[in-house]
């Protein structure tokens, strides 16, 4: 205990040589030792300190090198190329329901050698992550958000809305609870979004099932659905309404749509308001079939897919930029 107390107190002193000398004196007592032995003893202690520090530095380096190697392996797996069967048919369906098939969730089990040989196609980037559809989706700049509606509305009445008895217990004017599998949103008679303004953004509405009745301050009005897409640039400002008429009076009315909001670039914030309809008959599509026979139906609204070219987007917007 006496020696340990001296060692702790001496370790706090900045002069390493004096520390070693005092440590030697503490260990052998006040009688001292021959100078040669004393010098050798001090050098031995110094070497022990140096070796200990070296081992510590080596351990830290090895730890980080192993960590970097693990990250490198993980990244190479996540971004490796995979082969996807390319049985496809190119067509532009007339009146076909674009929601007849859904994207297959990525498999996490490894393919057998025999199945890998069967995949004879060009490689594409692997799916990095997948998440369930929700309300709303998470997005990255310049996307503000994406909402996904999938309501199973009841049969409609003469006013193209649900039976008023079914509206009891709902927060009318702001009904987003999904009670009984559907919401009125801001509508009170017909579900949907009555007149409201937009500015400095653009919206893309993809109506897969059901219909949307649209009117706006530009004087436009109409009904679209069944795979149609509306691309609207709010720019300097526009007011519009989007209502969901329940046209079927004997069967449930399914309403499924996506709506994407994008923040316009600063130079386009005050551009003139503009909207364009992309009718489903003119939207290029392609079906992809996997080994299990499941079909993925792809509609190209913006960008491009192999030889498919989308309809010209309305200016000014992000998809109109060459980069």
C-alpha cells in the first residue's frame, strides 16, 4: 500500500526521468544501488512503459481496421448487382386496371446455385431497403412528402357521398382517422379536399382506383381516375379542390391514389400556375414477370425505363431540367 501510494503520486508529475528515478528509489529503499544497475533498472521501466503504449496503440488500430472492413463488406453487399429475370411485355393497356399487380417485396434468403444460373439477364442495382406504404411517406429534398390514400368507401347516395348515418362519431371537417376503413378528410358531404390554395410547389396525383373531381382558379374542371395522372405546378399561386365522388350506389367505392409534393426551385417559385393531364392510355407501361410467375406492372410517369419514354412534363418543374 505504501509503494502504491508513492506510485500514484509520482505518476502525476510531468518529469518522466525524475519519476523513474524516484520509482527506483521507492522500490529498493534509501540505501540506493550501483549507478550501472540503477541506470539499467530505469531503462527497463522506460521500455516497459513504451511497450505498453505501443500495444495500446496497436489494439486501437486493429479495432478500427476491423470496423472499417466490416463496413466495407456490408456496403459491398448492399450495393452489389443482382440479376432479375427479364420476361416482360411492352404494351399500353386500354382500360386495364393499373392496380392489378403490386411490387414484390425483396427476398432476404440467398438464391441457390441452380436458381442463380437460371437468371439470365442484365444486372440492376439491388434493393437497399423497403418499407410499408403509409400516410405519409418519408421523402428527401426536393420532395416535401408523398401521401398514399387507400379508402374502401361505402356505396354512394344521390349526392355522391356516404350515407349520413355513417358519419356519426367522426371529426367532420378534419376526419383522418380511417374509421371503418375510410376517411372523409376535409369533406362534409363528399369525401376529399374542398377549395384550398397552393404556392411555390408542384403536385403529382396518381389516381389508381376511383375518381377525383378537380376544379381550380384557372377555370379548369374535370374528372380523372383509373390510372390517370394530374401534374400541377402551383408556382405563384392557385386554388383548387379535389373531391372523391362515390359513383357506385350498390357496391363499395375503392379510392386509391398517390400524391407527391415537390418544392419548386427558387427561380421557379413565382412561375405561372399550370397543370397537365397524363391520361392512362398514353402513359408507357411495362410488365415484369419473375420466376414464380408474379407480375410487376410499371408505369413510367417521369424519368425513363429502358426504351420507355414518359410524356413531356409541364414547365417549369424539376423533371423539365436537363440534369
